[in-house]
């Protein structure tokens, strides 16, 4: 059986984890180092969910809410963050096709 230290070494080798020590300021804030922000594509305004797991704090990026909204005769992107245009167009097409033959609401 592999010990916990060996498991961590294998995990670190496979996923190339980054480790650093962070300090709290007087207001209780931490600063995420630039190398970590860049690796995880964290930008100002990124939302993170904090979860306490045992004696650890785990931060997970919350996906931004991005959607297509109809403005007049066009659909526009609303929200911030990354956006998959191909997926959005496919979803809009499905919505449109599912509405064909249904009475329009006034």
C-alpha cells in the first residue's frame, strides 16, 4: 500500500500542483499569487466558493453566468467571463426549433 506522502508526490507529478504559503492581512484577506491566478485564469471579479473540508479551506471557481438574451430582433451576450459561442448558438437554435409550430405569445 502506498503511504500518504507517496500519494501526494505522485499526484503532484501528474498534475504539477503549485504550492505556496499565503498570509492573512489585518482585514483577513489573502492575495493569490500572480502565477496561480494566471494558471487558473483568475481575473478581477472572478467569484470563488470557499468550502471548509476538515481542517482545510478549498477554493473553487464559480462559473460566471453568461447567457444569450433577445434584444429586438437580435440575440446578445449578457454577462462577463468566457463564452462558448458555438454552444450558445446551438442552444438558441434548439430553443427556436422547439418553438416552431407553437402559438406565439403576445
